[in-house]
């Protein structure tokens, strides 16, 4: 399952929030999480992967979770996105 | 003696002996190995040791500099364990039967290259983090023992090619009096760390490392961005005096940072800052700003190829309001046109751009642009204390028209079920003489005035402020200007409204005594002027300044006014 966000932080995604996303994704061993933007898909368990997306304000970012706890993972990741002021849900 | 210039990265003056912090040779050779498992084990050991070190640095930074500064090392720890980084290194070792240090260097360089080629300046600087982490691992792989900056135990000035974030975090404030580097900029990590550690620093000197020998006497002037190597005794004496004066001033300003702005006889005024982007708010708070008195929204519209969307604007306004946490934020609606062009609007060239189709004149005509900005502002209004002001208002008709558009947009948002603050003050810039003269009428309808002195002076004196040949007519202390300011303040106070000033004059030390005397309520200036202004105001008595202002209004020339201020204030 997946959710799409629009990046609203004017600095795009920085090391600090990227760290929070990776820390969250890594907590779940049974579920794989990915981030996809501009046709590039990376594992959310890699901070270098997330930074390599080069996300800027206005870009869309799709978070994808696959596995036993996919709903919980996606929920937690969305919380981080909103709490860090990174993005808003994109319809 | 030798003098080098660089970038002033962290304010203050330091005088001490040079300590050269050289980074050892990290060059690696490609070697074929038979036992790849041994290389994999070496890599694991190096990662383990690096991890222990980074945990210690993170802990130390957390204690000394706080959570925000420690976050960078949390990121470094994640890079250290990043499967996208470490897995390719391991597979390179096994598939090509090569040594761990070479494989690590190869993969790290790929990431460094990737960051260096990114569009965003921020992400380009992440190359430095990648280098820092890979050097740390290499150090263990190559068995290099390096003097850690943490071991420096005598008063020194550190000289280096560059300081990594981890180097800087380990500097001991007790011994490291200052540092200077060949590379780096004001926003590089080492510069930001230096400012939080309050260590004077000059970066980006290009060649300081080549010019200094260990033990040389060095002066780092982090105010001017200059470095002196083996200076003469006279220079040292001169800088000792500068250093003392600066330290005293800082101590005084620091005391004032969290205090209200009070005159000697305890009359309170508000010191605010002018900003252009949300990133400027940090400086406002660091300098004890009590409000944002002018948020120039033009920057949102410049340097791009189309108008900024409602959401882009909303986010910027919301960020500023939230960061100011309830303190007033005066946002000036779009002041563009004339000399400040937006190429994508394709406006025709004008003969007299300063007297032309600009600011509110343009906004009332191009309501498609104006309404988007107002909606963004209204939506953001619930996140703080928003005040809106219209620029270049010449007639009451313009103000009423602009206010009507604002109320329409507010109505629309409310009917869409979107929350809007009920307490948004609405004011105007006073920068056209007609408005200053008719201020008594305006004062009945606006919530506040903000006097824009740069334009008010240019329009009153009929002198183009871009034309150097008439620059002598830029006379903020001319009694004609003071009388206009006096009229505006009196008219506003009669209606119980407040008056601010957001031109350069508001932070000017000759003007401040006069403005206190005239009864100005809010002074908005560049953030770095706030603490000096608060210090100056604390030494002024309003009753004395009132007398001074009354006399000033009766002078004939600007020169006489300046003389009068000097004679009164220096007493």
C-alpha cells in the first residue's frame, strides 16, 4: 500500500527529517518501505537513498510499504511527514 | 607581517599561537587480496570503531551544544550503517578480490559525486558529511593515528584546510580561541558550529594553511574577515583593544537580548526586524527582535519563472508566523513593478518607474495576482499574530479598494469552511507625501501606519534614490521629513493607532533620539541593528528627547538638526 505527499517544506527534505524517516522505517523488520519520486524508487532504510532523491518543495513523494505491518508502517511514516512539516497529503 | 582576507564566519577577535591541524594522507592503493573474508572483517571492525567514536561525539555535542547540533552525528551514524553504502563496498571486495580501503573509497566517491551534482545547495553540502564519514572509516582501515582536535590543551588558533563537522564539534572552547580555514562559507557546518560555540572564525581564505607555520602568532578578526600572521606589536595592541571593546559590548548586548526595550525613564517601544525570507527569522530571534516589522514578500516572486502558487506562499507565511510564536509579523503585500521587475509578468518599460505602475497600483489592477497572496495570508493567519500592510498607498480610495478585496477573500474562505484569524490588523505604508499630509483622515480607517523612509524621502525631495548625482538630497534629518513624520505620529495617536517605521532611518543612531522624541511606537530595522538600538534607547530619556524633537522641527536645515542631536545626546 502507498500514500502520496506533496513536499511543502521550502528546504525540501533535509538530513534531519530524512534521519527521522529512516529511523522509523528501520524499526519494522517484517515490512519493506520505499520512497518513490520522479520515477526513482529507493529503500527507506537508506538515508543516502532518501537524500539521493533530491526532493525539493513542490515535488511529490510516494511512500510505499510492503509486508505484514504495512498499514502501521505507513501510518508512522505519515506522522513523521506531517510532524516534521515536510509534506501534506496529496490527493 | 602578513594579512589575509577571507569570509567572516563567526564574530569576535582572537589572538593566539597557531596550531596546524593537518589531515593525514588518506590516499588508498588498489591491492588484490586472496583472503577477502579478512578484508570484510577489517571493514566490520572499522565500522564498529567509527560507530563508537561517533556515539561519543554525538553525546558530547548533545551536552555542550544541544539536540539540534547533535542531529548531524545521528545522520552520520545512519550513513555508517546504510545498506546502500556498505553493501556495495562488501560486494566490491568479494567480486573483485580487492582491499577494503580501496572499495570503501570507490563507493564513497560515487556518493560524494552524486551530492556534488545535485541542484540544491543544501544537498551539495551533504558531500562534506559523506567525506567526513568515509574518512573516519578509512582512518581505522589504514590504522592512521591523528591528533584529535579534542586533545588540544593550550591556547591556540586552529589553522586547517577545512574543518569537518566532527572536528569543529570537538574543539574545546577553553583552549581554541579561534580558527581559520582555506575553504568553506558562512553556511558551511564549521561556520555554523563556530557561531554556536562563539569561537571567532574566518573561513574561505584560500591559502592560510600555506602561509602559517605552527607556533606563529595569529590574529583572527571574525568581524572583518581578516587574518594577521606574525603582526607587529602595534597591531597586536590595537587588536587587544578591539577585542576588549567587542567582548564588553557583547556582554552588554547579551544582557539586553531578552529584555523589553525601555527608555531611561521606562517608556516602552518595540524593536522589530525587516526580513525577506523565512530563513531570516532565526537572526531576528537571536538578536532579540520583538516582532517582524516588515516582511518583504517580493522575494517569493523573484528568481523564478512564474508566479508562486497559493500553497508556496501559504507555507512561507505560516513558517514565519510559527517561528515568531505569537509575536507580531507585519507582512507587506507585493511591492513590485517599476524598477523591481518580474520578467514573467512582461510589463512594458516605463519612463519613471518610481512614479509608475507598481505595488498597490499593480495589485488593484492585477487582482488575479493580489487575491492569491491575500488568500495565502488569510489561511496562514491562524498560526500567529499576522498584520497586513499595503505599500504605496496614495489615496484613501486605494486603501478602501484593497481592504474590500481582502474582505471578499476572507468571506470566501469562511464560506469554504477554512479558518481565518479574527484579529488581523490592517495598515498601510506611509511613503507618499500625500498620505503623510492626510494622515488624520487615514488614521480613522487603518489599524496602523508604517513609515517607509527611503521612499518618503525620495518622493518628498523629488530625488531619484538610484541617481548618484542627486544623492545629496537623500536627507533623512531634513526638518521637512521630520515634520511629515511628526504629522503622521500625531494623527495616529489621536485615533489611538500605533506608528512604526521600517526604512533605514529606524535603525540609525542619529535618528533614534529624534524618533523617540516624536513618539514613534515601533522601530523596524535589520536584525543586527536591534541590540545596539536597544542599548542606545536605554540611555535616552523621553522627556529630554521630546524637547530635542521640538527644537529639531524648528530648524532650517538637516545639518542643524544633526548638530542639535550631537550636542544633546553626547552630553
